[in-house]
């Protein structure tokens, strides 16, 4: 019996364990968003993607990307619209709402340089502009949460939206005007759900204000849990000045960061990361992972299917190797998911909580040191893993802070049978789909 993907070219390099297809065989330069949202539409028929306008340089304000729809039944690839609101790592944040008629992404008004989210019906063309930006849409499609996508690039290049430097607001300490934003996707109205000042004042356990007095807080990843009743925030703090002076004007400081990239590395080495959780209404704020734990080495927290616990890569083990660690939203009941399985890449859990899929960075020990990486399939019952496929992700063009890297970001479809991944085996970014039916 044939597969719905038979009209796409097969990927056969390195003898994949499961069937794999390239679902974007035409123009390339195309990515799906991230590992915590599905590029597959709720029905499973379509993929929503971003096509970058180029791959040989970083974006400048006003560069235009494309929002692309792939029909997995017919193989048709269609450009739906264009956008100025994108970055090299997560594109325009393309993702789905409650059904196939709701596709979300970001755009920018190049006259005012105001960033905003868009809700698009890919079939009728009906378009609604939102007051706030979109980082992640709630499971019911009613709400979008986001950090400030203009500020997000201050803490890590390649994320957020590119605008002229003078339009990037800079925070002073724990801002009362910046934090996590909540947008009603029906009305378009956006409100500041919780500020960094509120987090600093109310989070449990308390953050030591003396530790954070000479720096500034910014938002990074924000994520709904699968039930839509809790939110996680990766909150970053950056030292304001390398010499700890406190009177330098913030705009001058931002320009200094741009002009002297070697100093940025020093700032990033001293960055503090706290994983914050809260209820959907912004109350009940907890520090799930404090910077004291994160600083030992860790990345990529993600909600588990139960919506109460979170998993991430963390150097938690006595041998100082990265492992998968799981903990409750309030930071309690933390422990290793497996003694045997090593952590890597961007892990997400199957809805049955038995399996994890993840990738690995090319520089991690689990990769092959030739620009190819494994897409890993982990069975938590047997504590065994298999490599689903091996694929090249090394970009053709380099960038100062690795902004042009290609992360596979393996992401489940809504049925939890297929995964989509980003890769570049033939000089340009493409999206691939693997069928895991025989392993589940």
C-alpha cells in the first residue's frame, strides 16, 4: 500500500531507519518553526513554513520572506503571502490555530517599524492583523503569547524580528513595561500579561535582587503547556556593563554591543537564565529552574504531555554529561528521566510519554563531526535509542554568531506519527518528514 508522501522524493542517505521524504523539493531556502509547535496543520494535510529570501547573509530591516503552504496530499507548494517580520532561526513563527483555516505568523510595518501578528485563512485569503506579536498560539487557538520580538535579539542574534537599531527598546533592570504579552486572537487586543518587575517581586522562591542589580532582564522562549493553562518563560538577565558602571546611556550601551562583538561573548558568558512558570492569567509565578542550576550547562526546556512537568537537557549527572531532566512546574520533584540516555539538541516527548525525539548540534559528542547529525528516537521504557536518520545540517554560509546555522528542530504532527525536520543535505534549507509508524 502506498504512502501519501509517494509524490515527494525519498531521502535515502545513510540508510534511514524509517521512511523519509523531502516535502520541499522545489526552491529551497525553507524552514519550519521550532520543536515545540507543529508545522503540520490540525488535519495533518498541510505544512506551514517560512521561505528565507537568501541564505548567504544576515537579514537587514525590510528584507522580505515568504509564508508557504505545502499540500501533503497533492505535493503542491504555494506562496500565501510575504512578510518583513522574520529571523533566521524561527522564520516568521509560522504556526496553526484551532483548525486548518487559521495560520499565524508575524509581520512588520516598515513605515513605523511596529511588529504585529497576523491570522490568515490560507484558503480564502482573509487576514486579520493583531495588536501583539505571535511566539506561540494556545492549544485552543484563542490566545497568542510572546516576548518582545524587537528586544529578543539583544540576548541572542538570529531570533525575533529585524528592525533598525533605533527602534529597539532597551530595558533598565526589571522593566515594568516589558515581559510576557498576551493577545486575543479573535479581537486582536494585546496586553502585558506579566512584567519582569512583577516576576522579580513575586516569583517563588524569591530572586536575590542584589545579584541582579547591575543588569537588565529580557524575555526569550515562551510556551503554552498542552492544556493551555500554564506558561513557561525563559527569562534572561544580562550585565549592563562589563565594568559594572551604572551611568552609561542604554542606547550607547546597545551600540557598543553591536560594534564590539568580542565583548558580547563576555556578556553572554555572564548571562543568567531562569526558567519561569505561571498560570495562564499570569499568577502563581514560580522559578522552575534557577540560574544556579542552568549555569551548570543546559538548554531547551519543553513541556511534557501532562502539562505539569517540564523536561530539558541539563548537566545534572555526577559525570557532568548532559542528561534529560524532568521537574514539576514549581521546580520540585526533579530527577533524571534516564540514567542511560544522554541529552542533546531539541527534545520533545510523544503524547504517551514513552518516547522522545531529539536532534543534536554538530558540535555535540553524539554527532558525526562532518556536518551531519542524528535524529534520535528514545524509548524511556527500555532506555534504548535508535537513530531514525542521519542528515547534513552544516550551512553553506557562515555567520559571526552562528545565526545562519540549521537546527533540525524535530517536531511531531498532531497524530504523533510523523515528525518534520529542517536540514540542508544539498546546499539549501529544506524540510523533511519521517514516518515513525513502525516504531510506535
